[in-house]
C-alpha cells in the first residue's frame, strides 16, 4: 500500500507541472474568444442596445458599451495574464448577469437539467473566468513576472 501511495504521489507531482501550461491555453483561447465577442458587440452597438432594451436592462446603451468594452479588454487581460484574478471576478459576475438576464431558464436548470445550463451561451466564458479567478494566471503570465519582481523589490527593502 505504501508503494502505491508513492506512485500516486509521484504521478500527482508530475501532473501538477501541467497546471501553468493548461491555464495558459485556457487564457489564450477564451481570452481570444472574449475579445472577438466584445469586438463584434463594439461594431454592432445598435443591435446590442436593442437586445439589452428587449431584456429591460437599465440604461441599455450604456450597458451595451460597458459590456462590449469589458469583454474586449477583459479578453486582452486574460491573454496577457494581467490582473487575472480581478478580471476573472469581473467577467464571472458579467457572465452570471448574462445568465440572469438572457438565459434565466438555463441558470435555474443547473441541477434539474444540467445540459440546458452548460449549453447556454455564457457557460464557457463563465467557466473559464471562474477557473482563472480560482487558480490565477499560472507561471506564463504578466502577473507571474510582476509578482517575481515585487518579491525581489520587497526583499531589498
């Protein structure tokens, strides 16, 4: 039993080396997808405003500009791995609001009909945002470079 535990422990240590490359792939792919979504919204603000108006959102024109910019800038920040946990939180809230306003049935079906929940448009963006919020950006990010520099600066003080 002890040797089985050692094998498992070694496997877990090796698998943990995949964390940062995995987070990089998640950030690059979903950051790019968010940037494209935001870019599309920015170039069709009239349609986005009309859609937000149909959802009875307050200040639909402002909200359309805000959400479009948030997705574009947030996607860029995810790609860079800059302010990752903060932007992960903001994007997660944005996607939960998208569920609440545009896919409420899917949101409430999270336990009764999970397929409806994870097939809704906000799901993959929400999942990626929460993943970055919880795990951070990983080693291959601007956040990691800044953290290393800050540690060096603090140690010199």
